C-alpha cells in the first residue's frame, strides 16, 4: 500500500475524517475491505460537476456520518494489521471504481493507464528499460525545466547519465523565468506532479515559488541536478552522418564557446520559452518601465503606480487580481474576451486535516489525484469534437459544448451582475474551449474594482507618458506589462540545428509549420528528439507532467534500442512521419481549434494547428508506451569510437 502502517491517534483520525473527500474515502474503504457495499447504493457518489471537488459526494448528512463512522472502523482495523483486500486493483476493477467514484461512466480503455499511474505512486517509480553497465551512449539534453528533468530522471533510471545544458542559473525552466505577481498553475497541484514524486502542496493550485521548488526537489532527490551545466546556452547542433554524432555548440554567460559531441540530442526547451512582444509604434519613447510578463524584474513592486496590462490571457488573468488592490490605477487592454471557468478552491490552502489524510491513510492521496486526473483530462474531450450536424455553429460545436456555454454564460452574468458595461466586453462569442479555458482566480472581481478599467479597442501607439488606443483614447501609465504570449509556433528558435545533408530545422519547418512524429522526431534529423514539440500542447486540459513522462519513457526505450541493436542512428521514416501528421491534421479538422472565426496562437497563418495535440491523453499514452523499431530507418554503428567502446 502507499502508506506505511502506523498507529492512528483515534481523535486525530476522527477529526481528519470530517475534512475528507467522501468519494475518495469510499475508494480507500473498498480497496482495504473488498466490501462492495462501499461502491454500491446508497454509497455511490453523485456525478461531480465541473471542477468541484465534490467533497460531500452529494450524500445526505446522515449518509455522510455513516461513511465517516465506518471509515474510522476500517482504518483502525487496517492499522491493527488487517491486510488490504485489493492492494492493486486490476484494470477492470479500477475502471469500475473510478466510474463509481466520479458518478459517471469511464471507458474501460482507461484502466491500464490509471493502473500504471497507481503503480508508480505505490512503488515510487515505474518500470524502466535497462541499459547494460558500461554501455557508452552520450546524450545531451537542452533545458532543465519540467521536460529536461523528466528526461534526465528516466534516463538515469535506465542507466544513462545525460549532460544537461541550461541557459538559466537554476533548474526550473519557465517556472524559474516567470515571477510575475500571481504566477502559478491553472492545473490542480496534486495532478501537476510527476507520478513518482508527491508533495505536501500548501494550496490546491500551486504558486510559482512552490512549483519551482517542486521541480528542483525532483532534480535533487532523483540525483540529476549535478548533471546540469548552468548559465550555458545552446547555440547550434550539427549532425555528422559519417561519425553518427551531433556537435553541439554552447555559449556561457561569460562568452566562452565550447563544442560538445553526443550520440543523441534531446531538446527540452518547450513551446513557451521565448516571449512574443508586439511591435507598437513609439514604444521606445516610453519613459516608464515596460517588459513582458515572463521578464518581470525580480523584486519589482507596482504599489502606487499606474499600470497597463496588454493582453487578457492566462498570464494577465493571474497578474490583474494580484495587483489590483496595490496600484494607483490599472488599465487592461483586451484583444478578445476569454471563457473563464469557476474555481472552488483556487486560492485555498490545503487544510492540515487533509494533509494528515494524505500522509497517513493508505491510498488517499492516490485516489484524490486519480479523481482530479479524470476531471481535467479526457472527460472534456467530447465537448471539443465538432458535430457537423449541429444547428448552432455560431455559438458552439455540439450539444455538450453548448451545455458548457450556457453554464459558463450564467457564471459570467452572475459575476458581473449590475455591470452591463463589463458584461458586454467580457462575454465571448466563440465556442467554449476554442481558446485556452482559464480559471477564475478573482478576475471578474478585480474588473469591478475602483480604478480598474477594461479597454477592448486595440493598442495604436505608445508615447513618453502612456498608451493610445485605436479609438484615440490616451491612457497615462508608469508601467506597461505585455502579457502577450510566446513565440510558440517558432519551435526550437533561435537554436541553429543542421540535420542530414546540412538541412536546417528552419528549412524544414519554416517559422510556424513544425511537424514531428509523435511530436518527438522528424525525418532528416537523426538521433534528435524534441520534447514538448509540435502538436503536444494539451489544449483540452491535463497535466504536462504526465505528457512529459510519456515522452521521457519513449526516449529511454529508444536509447535502449540503440544499445541493444548496436545502432549508430535512428531516423523516423518519411512515410511514417507523413502518415502520422496527416492523421493529426485530419483529427484537428474535427476539433474545436479549427472552428471558423477564431484567432488563436495554436494555428499558423495557413490555418494549420501547430501547437496543440488532437489526441486524448489516453491515446498519446498508448502511442508512446512502446517504441516500434519498424517506424525508423536504423543504421548500424560505424567502425569508430562509438562502436568500439562497446566491444
């Protein structure tokens, strides 16, 4: 079981059970006892609505008391030595349990994925490919953010010590760079975690400092932090077909340029690592401070200043409520309104009794995480598929999606009641989930505050004292914050990557049409693996931590294949790559991000979706679960250092 047997203090247990999530607690009780009473009426929870934790499960107060009283007896019996009936439920039983727990049907195909995640939580790890001792395979990882650490941990577990180059002075990637007020996750903390490394999260949605600390904790505890060379930017990577190796050129902060040679290069720089700042006439004349949200100066305080935030997406959504009470005035310049989902505990601390349950009750943390995983992952997918027969494409794409639209519209109307001026500006006209769904962390409340003004006209120019809108209104400002996103479509920029025959990645992809098999690898670039690459952004929800684990596992298997078959290079077959991307595009044509009339950073100028994955989480998990050697052109190692070093 997940938690070691330890004596319960009955009074502490009784108190903690008052704070328990009852659907979670019922799964623990059934797993311990095997008594189907706890997954049958009248103890079947009602369907969880939206992102609610559904702590009470929809039960009457009498049933709630019965569950807690029974749980007290079950847990005392367990700590007294009664063994668990189902330490690890099989796939079918696990699906039955999660179906009961959520109060809705969960397809049987999710069983193996949930079982793997449960096993990783229980055992603190998952199976890894094995690299024989002494195998000489050199790997360079570019970036020490979530992706880079995921890859390094997986490779280390398989027996490979990678070299990691990180342009910053600390581990953390985007969580190190972004330090704007309010910065944090919009995925529940207990899901925005690696399956093999839990944390006692202080809040249900982690803030930047804690998330950064988590990534750094993983790097330290898994023993990969000493593999990182900090303050080192990768300038270029050049493939040499004769030696079957990459030459990677780095530059340190002091200007020193060095060449490194490796069999495999893994880019782990992500999609959201290079800020996009609009070119606005007159910006260079502004006398105040101006910067992108991802480049917020460390320690910079906006208290008492006149602040303008250009943009109203995810970063602005966090900045505005965080500073609204401190600034002299706040002007928000919105290009288009966003759909925003209610949050029941966005800023709430995790109560100590809940921590106690997760620390002491077997599998409580695991089931809490599993429930959240279903809530934010593929549960939403049916709402995103276009129904060509739907009669109202101007407002939604199918009946499910229209139901979300109605519920979200009611929420906006309630939040902005009495402020028709704000309601008119804040109610989107495109279907829900057509752009990234945001979580309300006080956005609407902030817009209602005195001194906060929402502008919906475009930004025409900047002068010494402030900003002028397209309708001619001038707004005087001390600070301009560009919450304007990233160069997400220009993947791997500005690295200069030369593959086979000297072809560069820009030659192949241009600035905004990146394609890769499984989002990981492209023809013409042998032994190059791209994490968080094309069509890997989780547009419908979910945790990138899980996707990163899937990619890292696939990469480790590829390394093991090279050693096992004495390979010098692998290169995805052109037909495999093209067929896969044809499937990606065909599926996207059926998805909401291709819906007419929407402008998003997901889509390039030709209308192709470049950033987002069209797949369910379970689909990608299946695709990356095992490397198929037939997908690749495999070359034996040449006679030379690499081949000889392995005898």
